[in-house]
């Protein structure tokens, strides 16, 4: 298990980096394959801001 330089990589080893890459690609594919409705970014951000504002009141 070769160690990676912490300045160059956030992973401790190449195996850890490769495992993360496999996991990440699977999550992206899962999102692309999701048949659910598309929600625009602006709408999500507005709803999130409304939740944050409700906690401030």
C-alpha cells in the first residue's frame, strides 16, 4: 500500500483513493439514473434559505 504525499493527495494510499473514486462514480451514476423530477438549483437554494430563516426567527 504505497503512501501518498499529503500535499498532493488527501488520501493515505492509492487503494483508498481508488476506492473513493469507485464510490464517487457510483453515486454520480445513481444520481444521473434517478427518474425523479428535476429541481432547479435556485429553487433548492430558496427553500434552504427559507428553512435557515425560519430557525433565526
